[in-house]
């Protein structure tokens, strides 16, 4: 079964390609910066910026689109998606924007058409929330944040 993701290009993204999978088995669709050609964005170390993509998505009911970092940007430049993964709900119809942060040591320039993040479309479940008096006991219990150790 194929899942259809509707994509609307906004006026400032009309000349840009729609998101595509770069390889045959890629999980994420690359998305690009739709910023003015003559105004590259200079992301200083520690700076965060909401970057336009020029896209509105029509995510099908029962799915979400997750905005995730690109590993190459993170490794080579320290640039990542701050709220990763960011969720685009099936009922959201605004422009997709990517919250980037530069965790690197030097400024990073973003130009129009640069691939800045990836989208992974995934199924979601909605649950029925019920109030309980107690929770079931497990072997782990309240252990968290490193309680299982760090070596094999």
C-alpha cells in the first residue's frame, strides 16, 4: 500500500523541487531551505533560526511527518534540528519550517535550495487515556536516566 503525501508549494518555493528520497531505500525525504537567493542565512555558533521550506504538507490521517536532522550537517558542521524530531500533524496546514541550531564552532551559511532536514512519514496511534489508582509492577520500576548501566 502506498501512502500519499500532498505537497503544496508556496509562492516563495515555486521554483524548488518537492521533497524526494535521495536513494532507493532512504527513510527520509530531503527538504530544502526556501530563503531568498540574495539573502543567505548566516547561522552563528549557538544561534537558532526558523528556516522556511516553502511547503505545506497534507499528511494523511493516521500519520505524522517527522522533521529530523541530516546526519552530514550534524557531523561536519554541528548543525541540527533543535526540536528533533519535530512533528507535523495530519491536521496542520501551515508552512513547514525547520528550527535549526548551530552547535558547531564556526558560523554556517544556509543558501536557497540547501538540503536542511529530512521528513519521515510514520503511522501514529491515538490512545484512550484512563486514570488509574496504581500502575503495574515491573522489574525496572522507577529506574531511569542511566539505571541500566552503560556497558554490556
